[in-house]
C-alpha cells in the first residue's frame, strides 16, 4: 500500500519526480512493479522508456496499509487504477486469513485492471470482489453505476461492520462519495483511510 517517487534520467537529483503506488507483492523484494495509467505527459510516455535506462526510486512512503492493524477484516474501495495499492498488500503471500472485501469501480468492463490476478487471489485468500461498472457490457448482472451507500450496504457484512478497517483509493470524486457513504453507514471516521495524489 505504499508508494515511491520515481525519477528517470542520469541523476536522482532532478527537479521532476513522479509518485506511484507499488503494485508488486511486498513479499517479493527481488521484483518491484508499478502499474501506471496513461493520464498525463509523463505517464503517457512511460512505456517508451528504453530498457537499461536509469530509474531512481525514493521510498517507500505512506501508511496506506493494513499491517500492524488488529482489525478482524478489511474493506477496500477502489476506482480505476486506484486498485494498485491493494495488489501489494500480499495477504495471500503472508498467509493472512482475515477477510477482505473489495468494491472495485470502473467505467467499461474492458478497463478493469488485474481481473485475472484478482480471480487468482480469490483462490488463495478470503477475498470477496464486487465489481461496479458504470458502462456495463450486454448481459451484465452485477452492480452498475457508481459506488453508493446502497451498493456498499448490499456488499458489506451486516455483522461486525463497525469493527472493520476501510481503505479508499481512486479518483477524487469517487473517494469523496465512498467516504461519505461509509460515514452514513455508521463507520467511524478514524476507520476510513484514504490515499490521494495531486498532479500539477
């Protein structure tokens, strides 16, 4: 759930740094992965970086993680590429048996990142995934539209809901709406954790 600042070039002392969340398992120190959506000048050209180019990482930073948390379970509400932090949590790699609910919002179904990986994770740990699609394909019978209080109320357990910890990451408007919905459902503010990045 942490992030690093990335600098591309000959020196780590450049003015321009870019923050990205790790998407690789924290239990695999030999391979570091980031999942980057093309959304700006740097991100739209990151795929053009030649193999062998020097990349400097400054980090890890952040406390967007379930570690050192004694909650009986966790809820992750993600929008789009905001799914990346949960991929690094490594509950399955650590043998953590606590349940995890993932409410994952996207526009078209084809844009859903980590679909196969999430299916595989569901066989290795206690993970329940609810996809919310605003532009569903024909025949879609899952949740539609945006993450709302009603959707969260249907997806989350009735018993012990107030003892879970909640993590929200994605586009700003989705995070605001999801956080407000959780508060309306009676979740304490100190149990709602968010990760936001602002790009200038």
